[in-house]
């Protein structure tokens, strides 16, 4: 990227009256320099089978080009037209709940051959029509793609073939997945049962892996078509999303982000988050760190984020600026709002855009104008920020899926992403920069500290690699339930936690649900209300490990709760129970200190957030954010620099004031 991109999604098709010229005028005044179009209106572009109408695309492309606004064109395949369903009913996916009904988006079977034929045709027709338009800088394939739980006969047939190719024989499958249990043994390929009713977690996890591969292959298929037409200076991207809990929360369980991103030129993400008093920036940081890690540390695009969004998200003054620069601080080269204009009917009527339903300037629009001007003015200083971190979180879709089959039991609400986010959030509040890696990553050894939450399912080779990481001088933090089962979700027959016992210096063979259990003697000095053990506890016996915390309980008090073990040149910490957030943060702070990673950024703490990178001019840039409604003071600890927003010179050790929801950006001299 040569410049920062500041943009919106724009749907001329949805407009209740003609206002394209007026919208462009308002966009220009707001510093909008890119729009995304066309990704959701297949039925407008192809109103009947084989009848094409590109007038909406043409008029927007031509008007944007005339105005000097760049365009990203999306393939419109995530919402199918009525005529396609009428002609080919089976394009609608069959799931555990039965055949999908028409109406909602993302209701199709992405493997269906009829769907693929028509999807390819509309992609090619659009590409043939727009490929030489000079306004276009890139293409988005599909939209927030997932497998949508497709599991009908077509998918079942593909899965059986996948199993044949991977395992060769039914004897191998029966043994690997333990299918003798409850007469689940498969003795003929023709008898291979649907996965919709399976009670075998190993087989269910393999099916989930297969479904994620469907997404990877589907996006690669679309990207390959677009690549036939795009110009060398144009990119292909996709707007990946995250586990949704009313906002972007954790690792997406239905997509292998790292695998799917390989077919793309640049990673793109949709990041939505709480606002007003609940705005912390954590989701912005989390989503950005995952996106940056998808392509090995390369800059990424925020293809969707909120301007106003849900009614509860209408931002306080200053928050839109804070959010925009927070995206840049994690390595984003584009911030794009969904969407420009609020929609007047249908499902997303009350998901408001930059403009409200009256299309008039408002507080959000006026604040966006200041962002656009600053993005343009400071682009050469802030674009292409490169980040180097010493800490990585090892996540695993396989572990996520496997753990989902069992969870913690007994009505526990916590899942994989709760544990991962507890650790990520603790590091974020301490201003520790984080990358993400997964079992396929080749760069684990580049980090000084690995955080490993809930690695419930993992092959021997990965666990042995992690042991070697510690032996060679790395620090690692495991949580409970790590190393418990192999890659096929078969529980290991050795003392737990299996292979990583070697580096952790512990073992256990019993676990329980805590009732009125605390950490003995409050080892992290957090007070009784924060010292409780909840949800899960393993009864750990150390072999060579040092005990950092015992349980405080009349029966379980002899067992260790948290340990650390010197192994080779490194240190392995094992957390055997679910603690509260305060204990987790204290524990991680101790780990950071022992790994020699505590630095100047740890002199401040949330709600003050700082992020650092090196810009394209080779200069170090420090972002400082105040995620609170009160003014905050801090001491700037680095070399003399210039505050880019105000132009003021900043000296080392000077005291700086951050206004409520404020941001300061200092470029070292």
C-alpha cells in the first residue's frame, strides 16, 4: 500500500432515492478514499437466469473514478437469488436442522455443483465487465465465508471420499477413532453413516476439520478465478470474521484462517466491538493481531468495522478517532466502515452506518471528517507499520473443535475462546505485544514466550516440538486440558498431561469441579474475592517442578494448582485450574518478568494502552491510547520525538496528558 485507505461499504442498489453525487461529495469532505461495492447483490446484477445488468456497478465505478475514490469489488456469491433456488432447490444447504429455507444470506451449500456453476458464471461475468476499470484496486472474494454447517448427501459423499483418501482402510478408521464403542464400527464404505448424528467426538472433530477445508478450498477456487482477470497492481482479499457473541470475540471455529489466507494477496477482517462505557479496544487489538498473523506479519485490511452499528454502539465523542487509530496501531492499512448509509428496511435496518437514516451530517460523520484528514496528512508516517513481538499465542482449531465436544461439563459456560481471551486480555492490559501462531506455523522458535491455552488435541510431533522449544531456552505457559488427547481426540494412555510432562515436570490422573476452593495463602495477593478456583481443577503432583500455588481445601490441599519447571535452558509454567482474571494477569506478569520481556511499555497499564511499530521510513512510532472517560497522565520513556497529530516536539521522560478517549502518536527522531 502506498497510502492509508479510509473507506465505507456503499450500496447504490439500496438507496431510496437518487443521491450518488451527493454521497460522493460528502465522502470527499470526510476524506473517504475507498469504497467496497457489489458483494451482496447477485439478484440485482443477474435478475434472471442468464440476464445481466451491470448498471449499478458501472455508475458507481465511473462516479468514484471521476472523484478519485478507489473501489474494492466483491464477488456477490454469499446471497443467492430467488430464481437460482427455484431452478435448483438443492443449492440450499442441508444441516442438522434440515434443508435451509430461502431468505437469509449464507444459506447455500458451497459444495453444490449447481451453485458452483452459477457462482462461477456470475464471478466471470462481473470480472469480464469491470476488469479494466481504473478505479478498482482490489477484489473481495465472497463475504465472511464459513461452511454454514452444510452436511447433506452431497457433503457426506465428499467426506467419505476424503476419509478414503486420508486413511485408505476402514480398519484404520475404526481403530483410529475407536468406533467399536456402541456398535459404531463401520464395516463397509456403503454403510458410512451421516455425521449429523454421531456421538463419536473423534469422528465429529474430523468432520469439522473437513468442513473447514471446504471453506479453504472454496475461497481458493474463487481467488483462482479472480486471478485470471485482475491486474498485477490489484489484490485479492476476503473479510474473515470471528466467533460472534454479539461482537467479534474469539477464534472463528468454522474457518482455518491461516490455511484459507494462503490463497489471498492480503488478509482482510471484520472487527466489531462494544462501545460507549464498554469500549476497551481489546477486540480491535485481538482481531488485528490475528489478521496480521494470517500472512506472517504482513499488514492487513479492516474491511468492516462499525461507525454507529447497533443502537448500543453509538460512540461517545472521540471514540471513533480512538478506534480508527487503534486499528492502525496493530498494523492495519485500511479502516472501512460497514456501512456508509443506514438501510431503511429489511434485516439490518437498525445497524446504522456513518450516516443515519436521514442521510444528514451527524456527530459521527463530523468526527470521521477529522480522521480522514489526519489519515491523508499522516499517511506516509503511519502506513505499512511493521511490528515485531516476542510473545505468541498458539491457537488450534483442532483443539477448539475437540474441546467443544466435552467442554468442562456440569453446565459450565466457558469454552475454548473464553480461556484464550482471558490470557490475551491479560497481556493486552499489560501492553505486551502478541502474535498468533497455529500448529502449522514454521516460526514458533522465533518467539521467546509461547502462551498455549487449552491445547486439548495435538499430535505427538507438536508436543515434542514444544518440549524442544523449552529445552532450547524458550518460555511456555500451558493451561489445564493441554496435551490430553492426540490429534484424533483419543485420550492418551499415559499420565497426563502426556508428552509435555517432560518439560513441565508434573503429572496428574484425576481432576474435578471445584467447590469452595481457593489458592492457598493467596500467592498472588489478590484478595479472597479474586482468589477463587472455578469451573475446573486438576490434581497435580510435581516431579521436578516448583509449586507456585497449592489448592486451599481440606481434601485437595496437598495437590499443586500452578507450577513452573526448569527444563534445559527454558521454563515451562503449567496452570492446572481456571482462575479469575486478576490472578491470570498477575501470573502472566510474573511469566513476562521471568522471560526477560518486561520493558518500558509495562510501566503503564490499561486503560492506558500503547503499541509500537516501525514505519516505512525506518522510524519507530509509539501509539498511546486512553480507553477511559477520565484524563490520564503518563511519562514518555523513549527517545525524543514528534507528536504527529499536534506537531508538538516530545522529549524523553516528559509527562504527557491523554484526554478522555484520547490518542497520541509519537514518531521518534
